[in-house]
């Protein structure tokens, strides 16, 4: 059977042609033997019709709507979800995305076309938001579009760095390797998040249990109702207040002045400010290393890395560096002018620029700041644990004073 294909050569140029094969997988293998990277295939219409079963042809109009596309009566719910729910929660974590990129990379590197790889991934994915995204990616590729174009339709799921790295892979015809790099990047991000959760568990647990434990005497002396009012009602009020502040901040962060002010204050807090900046520098260098290795234009790589570092104050300084680089200056020179980047980072980047070994030294900078951020985070969490213990001690002291004051007042009144 004759298959018409579209592929990329080693220089990233689009190549079109046709090969004879009995199935799509064999056709992809033959295209790879020609030295090209297969992107998509088209099959004869008569073949598609002949392979369609009677049951498939008899489906209703409603069931023919792809599962990634919302049903007509769900469109309002989908719109509300995109506006209010998905920016806060999609049900798709970094681990899920890393697994998605890992599977897509393995399939693409084995010679499977992009639309067929997406179809295989859909069979193993149970997450609704990810299924819609992957389904849309497949339909876009089948229509002659690019994977990166489809991904940009889901900004709440695929971040800017992911879209840009896929764009770079499409330009170079090396999208399979790029997805593998993205998987590694997300796994590193996940490791950092797990470290934060692990290190902050003790302070959070201590503060959470302080009221139930210190109010245990009320259960014995005053009964369950008084114990509930003393121990859990304040926790419920505080929880609601924290949730309201969290929701407000998530939506207020869309406004740059608010986010800039918040991140600036956070970056210069006593004791904790340097930890915040180290975490931001760690994300910045990790993203810059991944984008530079992917072949993204340096000013673009810097700009995207600044946007994904998680701190608007650091991002504004990165934007200043981008302007300097566009004006013809070195990255290290622009960083030194801002006076906000660590001297060690500036020195190592200056060495990389002079030696021409940018990729390797960026990896070393990333490893250094990852380890430095984790160590600083550990130290900060120990400090938080001590502060939590002090708070518990103060609350226990207040409870003891209240108990004995009431006890002696009762004795004196007898």
C-alpha cells in the first residue's frame, strides 16, 4: 500500500514523499531508513473505509464527537472550568506529565508517527483534562498542524517552557529526544517539590496538632462540646481564612504589580528571603540549561527561564539581562549590572562564555544551585520547626495559666 508521508531531515527541513508498506509502522521504519524523522502519514480514503466496522459506521452523532471535545451541553461547564477551576487545579500533576512525555518519547523514537503515538497514550490515560489535551494534539497533527500549536491551547496544563522546547524539537526534527529531556526536567521539578513537602511536614504537623492536644483537658473537665469549640472551631476559622487568602492570591497573581510586590517582599524577608531567591535561581538555571541544550535562541531562552523561575522580582532582573544581551552584551555582563544575581553564578557563566562550553557549565551551575537550594531549604525548615515548638510552648503555657487560675479562683470562692 502507498503511504504519503511528511518528515524532517537532519537540518529540520520538511520533506514530503511516499513509500510502499503494508502498515503505518513499516512505513515509518522505511522513512527512518531514508534518514528522515517521520511526522505524519496519510492513508488512502478507500483503505480507511474498508477497515471501518459496521458498528463504527452506525454510531450516533453524539458518540462521534471525540472524547477530548466537550459535548454541547457541557460547553458552559468547560468554559467555567477553563476560567475558574483549571488555573487552580487540573488533576494532572508533574508526575503525570513526566510519564506522558516519557511514553511519547519512547514511541516517537521507535518510529511511530506523532498521531499514532498520541492515540496509544490516550489508551493508557484516565485523566480527563490530559485526555482532552492529547486528543486535541492528535487532531491538530492529523489536520497538518504542529504539536506545539495544540499544546498552546492548554496553558493551564502545558507551561511556556514545555511549549517552547517542543517548538525547538519540531524545528530540529528531534522531537522525541526533546520530550525525553522534558520528562527529566519535570522529574527534577517533582523531586524539589517533594523535598519541600518532606522538609515542611514537621512544622506544619506541630502547628496543626497544637490546639487539639493542648485542649484535651477541656474534654475531661467541660465535655465534648466545649472541647470541640476550644480545639476545632479556631482551626476551622483559621483554615477558612487561609483558604480565602490563597484563592485571593491565586487570582490576584494575574496582575503583575501585585505579584511583583509580593515576590519582592518575599525575596527580602529576614532569614527566609535568601532561601526564596535560591529556589528561584535553581528553577531559572534548570530551565535555561534545558532550553539552551534544546537549541533555543539565547534571548528567548533567558526570557522563558525568567518567566518560569517563580519569582516576579527575579524575572524583572532577567528581563534587564535579556535587553543587555539583545544589545550585544554577554549574559554575565548583564547579570553583573543588575547586582541581584549571585557572584558565583555570574562568574561561572562568564567562564562558560569565554570557553565556549556553555551547555556543560550550565549543567554544573544547575546542579550546584539545586543542591544549594535543598540545603538551604533544610536549614530553613529546621528554623521553622524551632519556631513551631516555641509557639506550642507559649500556647501550652497560656493553657496552664488559664487552668490553674480557674482552679484557684474556684477554691477561693468556696
